[in-house]
């Protein structure tokens, strides 16, 4: 790797590689790929109850609907009727007899057009025996996984001894991904049982394996391709599979290409969301607000099946400390089963809920003691020998103090605190709040085997490069960043590196593009591929020109070999003529990490990413309406591979986190029907929700202590949790109504939730 | 009688004869034309990914407005130019709006991007100098982005609008307007047969006759609601009568004492007239739907469809507006509040249709306020919407109070008990206010739903009446509300 201060492509704020095609409409998503002649279209049919049994299903009218080619049920699946990520059989592609949530797919219609398929699906007649569904988290008893906890110390003893004891419960809502491109797959049957599947998925290998299982063919017969998704955010990690499996099933049945694109409402009803939680905690602290003991029970809605709830809720536990040292603690989780759609990965993967708890607890201590929450936060930061997380990992790369100190100054926190106090003293209806909250986010998959990646790189005789790797592009700029690394290594312009669609027949057995790991893993694998090819070229150069490899450099679209200068094309061609292999498969696995879940010990994370944000809000105490007035963010991405892309991730993550905790509310009725299943009823932030003063800066540092790709750090998920500062600022505004009292605010802080908390203060 | 629709695409006149009444513009673009740059994000006109610009000739030039192609019926674009995202760039050179989006890093996943480009394109065409941030936020309020957090998109819009307007569309505007005038005619459009048709009559008499013959037909103005019956409810609407071509029906007129609104007048067209009556009405209209919705949707449609959460009926009722209907040759006029009988039931006979609205302007002794409470400020449907008109005499006594709410009952409804409680009281008499608050509780029994609980609705209705009284008594709105401050609006208007 060249010295970091002499880089031609890496660290440049290049625009997204697809940007010119995004803006002209020529970037093709799966629904834009020209359909092969005779393509059929699928629509799902689902049972009209949330829990119970299907005793009869009359599909006569569906089959008779003009334009319908086939109607498929579970009986038509030749292999496994299972789309669960762990292949444990609790997520059927098509439900049989038992219905476990409203919206569970029972059959699919295959028709000449999508409109026909959708209209025909409505004609099914179900006979069902309904049972009372478990919808509210409070009613859930059964679990999808056993209780799990870790911690240290004598909890009851420490609580009994603590001078300040606090106890509370609150709720954290779920979140719909609302990727703008809904779930979609198109399957094209080939010869000899082959199936080619275009799937909008973050996990092509899993789609490949599940399609193979469903069709009862070897994985080698199935190829999955994805060039780009119109957003993923975790929603296409495990839950893109079902639609790909159904499209492949229909293609297998009919021998024709089949496409399944979910309508937005169906997508929101039929696919999982961020887990919502009820958090019950007890905390003991010193009179100064220093934590002594934390006892928290995190109760998660997992929905009807396990899906990824093992990893998601584990990550809630791993981040229930956020940035704070808990001398004694017990972190307990319950993974509750409900008759709702199975919840799944969502940017942050459980971490945001854990951190929201930690920040709320900080507020609770601060407001009870009448102190500024920032003082309490800083006092409890990991520091000195107070550096062991509840799961035993030592925090070795701590940036909390310098990062927060810098933001505290640049956001003018204390002067604004005074101004806000003055404003609130004289404003009767409108109240302001201010909060500065940190983020410390662990980077690595906590399922160890996933921390590996592969890349495939070809150097052609004309000096152009063809790059492929296991990561998927969902807008985060992964393809660009990896290509920047390859261009840097070969000293060529970006235009020389062809970025290609992710395909399971190019790089096999890949991990999902998730856990913020896309660049860390895939760019390292690509770097490895570069080094393999360059190594062969060095050997060739040494033999041909008798020039040592340390006298060879690849830069400025040239190869400098001692005194010779030639183009990469000339070198590649010369090497080809001498029969040097110019293609390589690169590989990478993250070093140093280990996690023993049974013993709850090890080092689950390679490193931590840090950040902090400061938000100011105004609330209307008569209606509960809220406006964000100003946001300042300082975030650590190590030494950025591409600052424009990274700032985009930070801003977008912040806004998504803010939406989760404010306007985005999921509502199910008593029958288990999701009532907020479209953008008309589910409100993600719009442009005017972003304050004019929204300043995001990258924290300048020498980069992480660990050997990451060009000393950069992951950026996908950590910024989402910066949005917690908005929730804490709202809490702060409400707290101004009555000193000494912690507002009882649930997330999301909708106008109704804010007004309820305001009323609670006057009643308290 | 014309049996085709005609519109302009990429400089060519397109004439389509086999228009199914339910075909959407988006399906036409993607499935018939194969122009896949325009995306479907939600299919209900709420995310803006399918935004295209519709150009219509006005005063010798072309005026572009953004619409949601997913709920626009193909037949509705008759006589217009349809501009989609693929049409902007010239050869390899990006349009200035597109170039700004690339330069400012305005796309990540790129799926919403074509819609943003078209909304900003419409803003760029509709303005001449630099444009402020609020106007940009308003222009893209109907476009959702889940990746960027909007900042770079807003900056792209700020930047491109600060540059001169010299793109190919500006250069061709007079020629394009000429072509649009050339394809315009006064014929009634009727495509199909008596069982299944798309019709767009050109005169009110033709409309009345056609509807009398087909009282089971669906009348469509902007299709911002009817579009969803097709794309979401999957209803079969075999007979569609579009009123957008009816001569004079899209007009708005200020008679001095009142505003006359034709049934086919869009929100966008009516908005300045309402803003002139009172800044709160301007802000209310600004917050109805989005630019795309306001460019298509009509006040007439909002009143006629009888939704309990439509935002214009409470305001119109508080203003004392009346509406005109017609059946065959027979016209009828009634106060707007009398149109609403109960949820889903209006005072409208079979074959009868709304022709217009009469909205009295405020007298100098009248104070008007209205407030909309939603989860999100822009492009959201009201949990509660309250509108208030107080007629106050020289002594500060309330001579008349007209109070109407949306979201509080099965229909838009007056708070008659609260009105009575305020009658004759001083506007500053907080004891009278308290009586009105008590009376308000008697006026309504709101419902629980996903937008809000019954208790929140009741509390907020109380709060809005409180705000109206506090402001009417003299407290500046900057101290009573977070958005739509009247001082700011008046200032901006100056």
C-alpha cells in the first residue's frame, strides 16, 4: 500500500459512479431491465387473518381470471418451502394451513401482466378459523429464542448500596425501511435446470442458496445478479429472498421468465421492520451522577419467526452501554414472538435501540439531579481504566473525549444552553431543547464467519480492469470506493476500472452487504487481488527487465520501471505474451476478532467508530408539534476513502435516525393489520424537516490503530444513531417544564407522544 | 368529437386512439414507451419517484408543472407536453439541473433521483432568478429520499436556480407553445364505447348531458384520489369522465366580495387567491399534498369526495362558502356544510355534479385563523384541522364565530356549541373561552386511528381554538406556533 500522503484517487470526493446515470434515468434497476419475450408477472395472495388456520382455499375465480397463467401454492414447491436465513423452517415461502401474521403469503398468481395478477389475487376465497392474535408487545409471552444476558457484578447489592436509585420503563418504536425501490426479483430459466435470478438483495449468496433449496437443485445451477438496489438499509438482507424464490418457482413451473415486484403497500405489510422494544431499567448512581450499576431488560418484538433476531438483539445488548462505563451491570434480552411480520435487519441492526436506552438513562440521571445531561454523559464516558464493556471487550481506540470536546466547542453548546434557558423562561407555549449525544459503534459481524470477503479482478491486454466483488451496491457508494482502491493500486484513472454487477458465479459464498462492513471487507479483498496480479507483474518485470520491484511504480496512468516508462496496456500485453495470468481472486478475513456467545466473552469488534451530534429543537406545548432548529455533527470515519460519499452517509444516516425517533410510527390494529402501510400514512422525513443549519464535519485523525483499508473506518450504520440527539433534545425541551422531573417520553416522539409527555409533566 | 388523445413527446405529436380509461401515465411511459427512467415508488402519489413535468401553453409560452405519473390518467395529458427524465440531457451533455445534482452529490441509490430532477426542473422553468430555501423545500416536499437526508439535493436546487435559464426548453418555449396551441381544439373527447370509455367533454353542457346519460360514470378532475381507487383499491372504473377540458371550469375569479372557483380549478391555481384572503389560507394550501398534488388536484374534488380529513372543507365552511351543483340543466346552490350528511354520504343526487364554489372574502371586522396538525409538516394528512372566523365589533365583542374542524367526525363539521358559547363575548374574555372549550367537548366525539387517538384529537381541537383566540386577542403568532408564522408570511409576500 502506498504512503497515505501520496494518493491520486483514494480520499478524493468523487461523485457516485452511477450519478450521471441516476440523473438521466439510465441507471437500470431490476424493473428497468428489458424483459425477455413472454415474461410473466406475479402477485401475492395472503390470508385475511393474523393468526389461525386456513381450512379452505378456493382459487377457482383466480385461475379463471382472464390473463392468469398459473396459481401456485406450497404444493407446487419441489424442494424446501423455507426462506428463513438459517434454514430452520420457520419462514415458509408460502404458508401452509397455519397463518402467523396478517399479510403472510399463501399463494402467488402468475399472469400476463402485473395488473392482471394483482386483480386476480383479490378473487381468492379463504375459509379460516381465526385465533386471537398477539399483537401488542405487552401481551407477548412466547419467545423466538431463549432469554440471553450478560453482565458483571452483584446487581442487587450494588443497587441497594447506590445513593441514587432510578427505575423506569419506556417504549422504542420500530421502523419501516422505506427503500424507494420496493422488493423485486426476476427469474429467467435456462437449460438443464439452470436458473438466473435478478434479485434486489443485499445477500445474493443467500438468495442463491434458498432458490436452490426450493427448486431442489444444486447451488451451482442458480446464479444471482444484482447491479444496484434502490436502497436497502437492511430490508433486503434476509427478506429479499422470498420474492426471488417465488419468481424462480414460477419460472421453473412455467418455463418462462417471471418477475415479482411487490406493490408498496404489500411490501410494507409483508416484509419485516426494525424491532420495537419495551425497555425496563433500574440504575444506581452516585450523588454526582456517576453510574454504579445498570440493570436493563430489553424486550424485543421479533414478530412471528426468528429471522435475524439472534444477531439483531445481541447487537442491542452490545450497544446498551453506548459510550458509558457500567461498573456493575446486567443486560437481559427477551425475544418475543408476536403475530406480526418477522422483524429483521435495519441499519444499526439493533444497536440504535440499545443506545437510545443508554442516552435516556443519562437524561434520567441528569434531570433527576438537576444537572446538564452533557455533564453526566461526559462523566460516565469510557476513560482511563474504566474501559471494559459489559461484554468484556476493552475499549482501546477511544476518541470520545477529544471528539465530544471539539463538537461542544464548535456547536457553541454552553452559550446556546444559556440562550435556550432564557427563551424558555419567557416563552409560554413554545419551548426549546438542546442535546449533545455521542455514538460508539462496534464494527464487525458478530457472527464470526461472515467477516470474510472475496473479489475477482481481471487486467485486460488494453490496460483496462474489470472489478467484481461480493459486496452489493444500494446507494452507499461501495462500488465506487472499492474501485478507487483498485485505481489507486494500478495508478490509473477511475475510467479504467469497470465496475460490474455482483454475481454469485463470479465471487461465491459471500456475506451480506451489512454491518457497515462492505468497504472494510470487499475493498480489502480487492486490494488482495490487486496485490496478487501486481506480484505476478513484478516477477515478470524482474525477469524481463532486471529491475527490482521496489523500483517499479504504478502511477499517472503509467508504469515506471526503473528508467522505462510504459502504459499499463503495454505492460499487460507484454505480460500476456509471456503467459502471465492477469486475473486474480482476492480474499480477506478480519483479524483479531473472536466472540464466544455462550461464555459471553471475547472481542466481537475489530474497532469502534465514533461520532457525536448536537441538536436543537422547539416544541409546541399545546399541540405537541416539533421542529428541529439546528444540527451539528462531528463524525469519525478514520481517514476517509471518499469524503463526499462519507458525508452523504452521515447526513442520510442522521436523518433516517431522526425520522425513526420522531415522525415514523408503525400502527397495527387489534386484528393485526398494519394501518401505516404506505407513504400517505407512514411519514419519513421530508426536505423541510431538515434545518437550514445542518453542519456535518469529519473528525480529523490519524486513523484507526487497526490495519483497515487505507486507514478508513466503516460509515454505513454509525451515523444513524446520531439522530438520538433529536430525541434527547425533545426530552430536554419537555424537561424545562418542571425541574427535577424526567419526562416520560416514548419513541417515536410524534406530536401525540410529545403532548402526552408534556401533560405528564404538569400532572407530575 | 375526437376519438384519440394527443400530446407532445420529445418534439413529436403523439396521437393515441386505444386509451383504456384506467391506464396511468406512468404505465404508458414504462410499459408502452419503454421509457423506464421514471420510477414507481409508491403508486399513490406520495413519494414523487414518478414525477414528470407537464407543459401547457399559456400566453404564448409553456408552463411546466410537476405531476405524479403513477396516478395521472393517460387521457388527462391531452393537449400537453409530457417531459420525463430521459428528455432533459442533450446528447451527452447533462441538463443544468442534472449536472447540479451530480456536482452536489444529490444521488445515492438513485431511485428517487429522476423524480427530484423533474421537480427541480419544474421549479427551474417556473422561476427566473435565484430561489430561496423555503421555496425549494416546498418544490420538493412531494419527493421522498431515504438516502441523502436532502441537504445535497437542496444545494443542487439552490445552485442551479442561481444560474441563468437558458436550456433547450426555454429556447424552444414559443415554438412548443405554438405546437400545443396547434393540437388544442374544442372537441369533446370520447374514446371507447357505452360500456367502457374515457371521455373529456369540452363544454359544461356536454358534460351535463354525458353524465346524465351515464350517472354511474366516475367524474375525475385531478385524479389525486381516483387514481388510488385504480392503483390501490384495484377497483374497476370502466367509465371515466375527465372534467379538465371543460371550457371555463378551471377558472378562478375575484368578484371583489367573493372568489368564484370552478370545479376543475387546481389547488395551485386557487392558492394565490386564498393567500390574498388570509395568510393562514395560503399556508394551508401550501401544506395540502405536494406541488405535484396541487398541480393536479382540485378544490372542487376535495369538497366533492366527502373525505372527513380533506383540508379545504373546514376552511371553506368557516369562511361561509357555498357550492354550486348541476344535474342535467338544473343548477343548485347550498352552503358547503350542508353537502356533508354523514361519513361516505353527501347531499348529491345521482347524475348531479359540482360545478363550482363561492368563497366570501373577509370583511375588515373578521379575523380568520386556520391550523393543520400532522405528524410531518409537509405533505401529510391532518390528524386535526381547525378553521376559525370571528366577526368582532368595534368594542371587541364576538358578533359571530364560525368554527369548523376536519378529522373530528365522519365529515367536516362545525362546532356549533362552541360557536354559541363565544357569541357576544369579548374576544379577550378568557371565561368565555373556557365555556367555549367545554362546549367543544360536547360538539365532537372523535375516533382513534393511526393518525391520532381520540383523546389527542379532542385535546388538539381545544388547543387550536385556544391558539385562534390567543392570536385574535393580539399575541403574535411567532410566540404561538412553530410554522406558518403570519408575520413571516406577510413579510415574504412584501
